[in-house]
C-alpha cells in the first residue's frame, strides 16, 4: 500500500512539516517530512514614507518601536518623477523594559509545600525587545517581609509553568509574575492568592530517576522513604514545548517503576511523579526533562539542508572511509600474527667443527720464558676421540733452555662442553731432555726426541 501527495503549484505558504500517519490493528506509525519552498522575497508590509524638502539632506524618524528591526531607503523625486530607491539600510532600535505584565496568571496548590504557577506572555507589541524570562514572586499573605523571586527562562510554549517548592504547610501565599528583557523588568501581574494544604499524614516527596530511554519509550523508577506501603502513584508527562499534562495512574501498588510507551522519537518530555495515600496527595517530585532517541530517518531529515546530506552521512564518504578502516585493521592483525609465529620458530644450532693441527702426534710446546702454557682447543664432536685433539701453544722468541718437568694432560670432557687442561708431574723414570742431545733443532724451539 502506498499513498502520494502531489502539490502542483507551490509557494512559500506550502513550506511546512508534513506528517504521514498510519494505523492498523497491530498499532500505528508516522513519518515526518519537512518541505522548504524557495522563492523570491515578498513585498515589504507596513511601509511608511516621510517627505523631506530638497534643501535638507537629513531627517529624524520618530515613533519607532523599541527593540525592533527596521529597513530604510531613500528615493529622490522631481517634476519628471521618482528615482530608484537607494540601497537599503537595516537598523535596530534599543530595547526598553516590557510595558505590560504577563497574562492569565494562575496558581494551583499541588501539595502541602508546592504550588503550580502558570501564565502567558504579554502582548507582542508590549515586549519592547525580546523577552528573556520571568520573575515569579511569592510571599505569605499579610507578611511584612519582602517578596521572594524565582527566575524562569523564556521558552517557546504558549503557556508557561513553574512549580514553587519548599513553602510552608497550610499557609496562604500571594503570587505575582513579571517579564524581563535585556533592558530590565516590566510591571508585575495582579496578585493571585493560593493556600497550601495542611499536610497531615501526606506521603513523602518521591525521588524520580531514569532507567532506560528508547525511540518511543522512557522507563523511570522512584524512591520513597516510607517504603513497603501501598500508594496511588501518578506519572505526569507532556512534551517540553508545551501542551496539557497527561496522567498515568498506578493504583494501590508497591511498584517503584513505570515505562511510558507510545512516545514520539527525538522529542523532549517533561516528567514528574506524585504519590497519594488515599487521603491526601503529596508534593510532586522534581521535573525531569528527557529526550527520546532519534530514529535514523529523523537524523537524515534533521541534517538535510539544500538537498545535501552531511559529510558523515554521505555514502561517497562513508564507503571509502569504512574500507580504509577495514584495511588498516587487517594489516595490523596480520602483522601481529606473523610476529608471533616468527618468535615460535626455533633457530638451528651453530655448526660444529673439529680443529686439527699438526701431524696428529702429541707434541709439547714449552714456553722458554717460564712454566706458563697457553692452550687453545676446539669443540670436540660426540663421535671424535678426545685424545686425538692437537694442541696449539703460543710460540716464544727465546729458545727453550730446559724442558719443563711437567706435561700437559688433558682432562677428558664430553662433546660440546668446555674442557680444561691441567699440569701433572712427569714420570720420575723419564729423564729431562738435554738440549745438546736433541735430535732436531729449529730456530727458537727445541724438540725432544722420542727415546
């Protein structure tokens, strides 16, 4: 099922917020569309002319309204006719205090210590500027004390309301209201008398809290010091831009929560709670201002200006940005996985080599300068014979005069471990070699024979 609205000829008066409302046995729904018709500006209204003699190039414009914006232009005229108007000049007169008091002031008791005050703004031509707010004055009747005032900010509501709290029980009060702007405050309204309730055995003031907010519902809960007793609770709510208060009664209950359903999406609501023990109604709770969540359609409509969507809702921006973000995430995750796998790979052990020197004969190199011997040796593989290791000693420049009585005896160690070499005394039955008896002689060294 579909419905169409066709406007064949449009003008500025067709600019409005259009609502399509549907309903069946399962519920109802609505969709709002804002239509803006662009057109050339219309002719100005309430145009006034002042004739100035040709010899005078200035004039004083009188009887203007305070705090009002005006547009001024000049036209020359002679016997042949009028010229075109000059460029327009816009100016605003200074503000003055409002000339009239608020209208339809009313005061109604709400509980032992609270009074609801309502009023309407003064006539528009008496504002003398922009109304910024109101002062609500109150004091006990026939009291010699000064009047107390509460400041209330201006809203777009037709009827303004304010709840006076903390008043004395069973006391008659004088209520007044006056408007103010940037220049000052205007005259006060006529007094209204109201009597607060005696308040015997009245319920305590409930404390109201918000639990959850959706596009079409608001759930609240409350607390009372006198818990466990059954009361009649009333949840009052309305749209914040004005309108009548709607009441939802929860009769004879110990429940402390309630969900307001069927609300409009993206709208701010005012909510407060009252408790009734069957004899008297207690003071209301504080007023909560809560806005329901906006639907995706409302977000698009809210930002639609000149037929263009905002950047963050434009698909030409959203798709590339999303793809770029996804690519960055994939790269980061892949890098982390690769680094983790590389850390788990075992490095191969270093290659082992057998260092062999000389002719495989056990030779001894004795330092002629002393009995210290410097020995270096390589790592012996597991399959090699430790006794086959050949030693390399540091050569000395001096000739060996006498052989040391000590011989180097290796301490056999396991393969791939560090070995040590120690000195042991030579056998007593083996005489020390004499240099003159050596069978071979080399420059700087003597080698004993194998006798």
